[in-house]
């Protein structure tokens, strides 16, 4: 059968990483006779052709000639369909089943081309974070050809129909650094060659700026966008309006470099030519916010949010010349967060509450609702809000409460007021508050929380209850032994990061359990917490840290001697899976060598210990002087 409704035309080279995902998304429309898939391979050396053969017999070969348009036009020449769909291997259709329906709609409107929404993903597993633009990809056969050696452009006949078809593009994701570098160098090289022929070509100059920006060469990108910006000054306002994306990209890169005044100037100039370009409101708002002009920034953020809510009414959205970088939910929430934060800072709680309800992300909504009530000091309303949440959200809210109690440095009376109110709640946060306020038998409640099957699932602030009983050594040891060592270390680390606890709190725990050398379980917990301190508090007193280092090492050696025989350590230390175990084994061997008066071996093992645990090098060099009597420089 020679007739087809649709020909999907692809040119590919070394795309085994992407191709299967792309072709799988096409499967719903490849089953019948209406659609053909044409794949032109331009010299693949991987499994690209093998994968393509699983989906179509229409495989063709044409050597790559460094001209994108010629290759693209060759794929089109092979098509038998009434309509031609241009697709790349690093793309994926959101819903292929609607394509034929959208073609039917386009035909009813007399269209010769069809616009498709392209979401250029920033992260591989996050389809909510993208750069957005419409792109003409579907054309009536016979009315389409491509021009341009690089960043080839379709030349087609209007009118154009704006469809509901969505493509996810994975080509901007920077995971594969080698592939990105190859694409970057190839594209930049081709663009520079074209610019040598035509230095005033606005399109190629703009695309060179885009390539630099995507690769993180911000200064180079700014220089190219500045040239395009100056070239546009010589053009009429209609040209400036159509190429308003230049203002957006120039302003955004200026913003990234911290040139906030210039970024604001360029963004406002772009808005004078096209006030529908939503990105410019976002960039102007960020620039003003960064300069401390927060009230002025709110005007732009609010305009941005108003336009975001009616995107489908913005005509510019369908202009294939314009790319939108800031129109996903995460950007909306970021703008809204800055609005809410300012309103809370000036105690405009009524308007802040309205904006809080607009967050797309539920966690942000919970966070700022909690902050609102905390700032209002309305603890009854905070409790009512908490009580209305489901179990998962209650956990998040309780964590936010603890963060804000810590951040705002509530006095004892205010803290107790909150904890007494929440102790009425019959859940884990309620039990926690009961412990803090000592409303029930503290020890049994703590043991319940520190059950190994429970504690790892709770927010990290629950570690604070340990310090309510730090003076009760036997009980504290019993509680610690109920928690897995790695869970304990993780939760303590999280609590330190969130500033629920501090250096002195962890030191107090270490002091209590330090003498318990006969208990292997407590040895393991001491070691875990001591390493946490050594790695995370380098600015503390050298003497205090060195003492902890010596105790850490001594307990580690003791633990190794309990777990392994001396001969096992000597023979197997190189093969321990854990770097920490290998370190303790080496330190154990240092002491054995000292007993044997083998200084050469001691120094050899010390060098290996430094290599195994380089973050402890400062303490190990001091250890070298104090214990081995070897000058620190001799180990360098």
C-alpha cells in the first residue's frame, strides 16, 4: 500500500540511549497502515539501527555531510504520507494517539502546517521542569523543506494550526557530559563557520549565544547576546517584537552573572516591545529582589503570576521563534514564595494567606501556612490547621514547626505554649510534645519513639528528646541501643544540618557513652557519632576535636579487636569493604608495629591510613608527631 496519512521522518546517529524511548512512544500509531516510520541513519556505530529495525523496515543510510537541512530534506523525500512529522531520537511523544485527530482538525481549518508544544526537560525524571516552546513539526507533503546548515529551519506554507500534541525533549539534560561536549563543540563549530560567511546574521549569532549558555559559558553567552542586542537596535520594532526572546536570554544570563541592574534594564526594554513575554517579568522581579528592591519586585512577580494563570490566552506562546524558560509550576511557586515572604515580613498576613493558597506544590503550601501562623503567634489556629492535615502532611508540618521554633529563637514560655497545645494531639508529634513538656512518663515514651522500626521513619527533630534524659546514663544507653547505628548517624546528621541540635549536644552524648567500652553496641554508636563530629565541625577547638579523634580511633581499634583475631586483621585489612574498618585495622597495626619496635612499618601503615581516611589527615599528622615522634612534613 503506497498511500499513507502520515510519514514520521527521523534522521539518527548513535542514539541507542534515546531511540527506544522515542519509538515506544510512537507504538500506538504504528500498528495500522495509515502511518509509516522512516529512519535515516547517518553513520551510527552503536545499536541504533538494531533498535530501529524492531519498529520499522524503512531503514535508510546516508553518510553525514555536516549539513542538517540536506539530511532532513532527504528524509522528507522518502515520505509517502499526506502529512510529514519531523521527530528526533531524543524526543518522546506524550500521547501519540491524538496525532491523527489533530491532523483532522488542522485539515478542517485549512492548515498546511501544525505547531506542536515542545517541553525541553531539564531533569531526566522530572517532566514538570522544562523549557517550553511551540515548534512547527507537522506539514503537508510537498509544502515543506529545510534551510540552514545548522539549526535548520523549516520553510513551509501557512496557515498553521496550534495543536494539543506535546513532545518531551531530552537533549538539554546534562547527564552525559561526553555527549553534551560533543554536541556543543559540533554546534559551535558549525555556527562559527556560518558567521564567518555572514557576521551580521542575527539568527546564527543568537544560536551561538544559546549554545554557550547551555554549556555554562555565561560570559561568552553574554557577549554573543550583547552583539545580537546591538544588531536588533538597527531593526524596526516589529522585528524586535518577534525576536523578544533575545532580550529574555540576554537578561537571564546577565542575571546569572550578578549584573542585576543591566538585567533589569534589558528585561524592561524587551517588555516595551512585547509585553506578553512572561519570562521578562520573572527576570525583572528576580533582579529587583536581588538588589533589595523587594516591593518593586512584587509588581513584576504578580504580573508574571497573572499571565501564568492564562497562558493559553497569550498569542506569543504559539510563536515558534520564542522559547519560554520560566513557565513551569516550579517557577510559578518560586515567584509566589518571594511574594509571600515579603508579605509575611511586613506582617500583611491577610494578603499572604491568599497567595499561600496559590502554591502548586503542596509542601510549599504547608510550609508557608505554618510560617503564617507562627509569625502571627496564633498557635490555636496552627493547631487546628495541623489537625486538619492527613498523616503524611502532619509529619511535614511538625517538622516546619520545629524549624521555625529554632529559627525564630522562641523563648521558653512560647515554646511551652506550642508544645502544651500540641500535646493534645494523639499522634507521634503529640507524644513528642508530651516528652518535651513532661506531661507523661518520659522514659517509656522515649523508648517507644526509639524503636528501630519507628525512629528511622520520623523527622530528624525527634533526636532532641535524647537530650531531655542525657543525665540518665543507663536509660540513654538503652534508648540508643534500640536504634540501628546507621539510622542513628543519619538522623543525628539531619538534625545537625537543620540546626535542631548542635555540636555541644552531640558532645554531651559522646561524654555519656564514652566509658562504656565493654559494650560492643555502644562502641559502634560512639564511633558513628564521633566521626560525624570530626567530619562536620572542623572549626571547633583543635584540642577538643583531637581528643575526640583519639577516642574515636581507640574505640575503633577496640571494636576491631572484638570482631577479629589479630592474625585476621594483619592478613585481611586490605580487603575490608568499609574504608572505616580498614582505617581502624591500619591504626591497630601501627600500635602492633610500635610494640615490635618496627618504626618503618608504623610509618607505612600511617601513610595508608591517611590515604584511606584523607579527611582525618590533620589529626593523623598530629598523631604522627605525638605517638610516632615523626615530623609531619615527612609524611607529605
